[in-house]
C-alpha cells in the first residue's frame, strides 16, 4: 500500500456522518482528531510543526527563518455539513505523499518546504469561509472573528479557547507569512472541467468572485390553527420569494446563487414563525452581475442583505501558473488550465501578495460538497506525481 493510500485509510472514519459524508467542523472533537493526525504525520517525517496566530498548522522540512522563505504545499481538513471525503484532505494527504516520493528518490530541496493545514476553510460552523487564511493575512478582522457564533451560540473565541489556543492572539501573522515564498494547493476539482478530457490533473487560472449574505426576515409568532390568514405576519412567505428570486436573478445575470441555510424561530410545526434568517451564496463574473442579483434577492424579501464575506476575482500569477502547468503536465505537455467558482485558501494568499498556484485532480461526476464527491485512486496518485514534479521545479 502506498503512503497515500495508507494515510487516506487512516482519515476515512474521522467525522463520518450517517449520510456517508463528513461533519468535520472547526474547533470540534473531530477537528481536534484531524489536527492530531496532521501532527502525527509530520512527526513521522521528523517535521517541526508550528501553530500561527490563526490556529493554522505548518509542518516544515528545513528552517524558513534561517534559510529564507520556502515553498508551501497543503490545504484544509474541515468539511461542509455532510461533505465529501476529498475536498481539502486530498491536498494535505497528497502533499505528504509527494514529499515521501521525493525523499525516496533522493531529491534534495534547495530551500525549505512546508505543508500547511489551514483552519476553518469551509466556514461551516461560524459562517466565514477561509477564516484561517483570512485571519493570517489580515483579510478578516480579529474582533469580528472572535464575536462570530455558531448555531448553538458558541463564539469563535470560546471555541478557540476550548481548543487550547489563545483567542486574544487572533490576527494577521506577519512572521508566519514571511516564511512563505510560494504556495501550491492541490484540490479535487469541484466541477466537470476535466471530466471530458484525458488529463487527470489541471491547473487553476483563476477563481471567480464569490460572497455570502445574511437576510433577516421578521414576522410575528402566532398560533398556526387559530390565526386568520389575513391577520398573519408570516416570514416564510418572503423566504419563499427570496428562494425563487435567487434562482431567477442568477439566471438573468448569468451567475449562480443559492439559499443553502435557513434558521426558523421558533421552528414549531404548529407555530407561525416570528423570524427567519436565510443565507445567500452568490458567485460569478463580473462582480457587478453578482451584486445586482443579490440586490434583487433582498428586494424580494423586503430587506437589505448583510454581507458576511466577499472575495473578489482571483487571477493566479501567470508566470507561476505556467511553470506549474508545465511541471504538472510532464511529458505529454502542460496540464490544462481552468477557472473555478469555488473559494480556496490559495486565493486568499494570492490576494495578499503571496505567489500561489493550484492543481485540480479530476472528479468524474463534478459533484462536490456531497457524499457523492469522488476521485479515482489512479487520478489521485497522478496528482501526487504532478505535485512532486512541481516541488522539483519550484524548490
């Protein structure tokens, strides 16, 4: 069994949900088990692990403080609710496996090489995607981060402290950033761009703009059986308009928009709700089209959407992108280029001025954020090979 397959098996049951997917939320017991797994894999390879101010884990082969900034590989280990196995973990397992491959071949890097596990990339618990990399780079205000709460009312500060970390230290970490010369993230493809071709691995050209908005719809609690229809103030009706408009406005503006999370209060079968909170995810190009669709959704609900996160379009450095594509493609020629509507830590680092690139491993169905997310083992191993060639090129 290869090191990739062995590590993949070790992760297989951590956070497994009855759906067959995963519930691996930031700063939970499942997250702690995943972080401990990362530390164990690093220790097995005699790599020093450093925790930055945002709680991200960095395993270094070499000393970036003494020998200059290095090349960093990696991704994240957390998931969306009932998410697939590959989104995030594939990048970290592949990074360890690529370094194993190079070590076995006697490769000696000219500069330090690190593997990073970013914290809270999905934002499934506290609502802000890429929280770990945004805190690291200063894109997320630490006071706002500390005050974010999950559905149970637990704040990020409380969750951070419960994990044994100092919430007062949250914030941009220039010392950690100074260690990174280049970042390369391998990820399962979240779409069908590679599905119809012969290449198992592609390279990202860019990330489309994307954001999340909260819509607070107010009503009046009342009895479902005794209140006349004309006397009701039922916030589920504007919610229905919001959901329908999200689809129609997205189609009109040639973007995508989804209402994927709803909280209803008091959430009783025989009670007219007093309030509904809905979250809208909208993405696409150009930015003006996304914002026009969001405005129409808010108007349908009679509210102003509250922007909780926004990431502008990311265009990866063309020179680095082309070097990575040439190395990843190998003898057949450069790996194909494709853009994506999914956000990634690589995009956050790129926006902060860190030269960054991404590899995508083919997903035969294109399904992601679902238990049906998949990549063939042969394609995953091709991804490991491609990542190893990229390290040889860049390190």
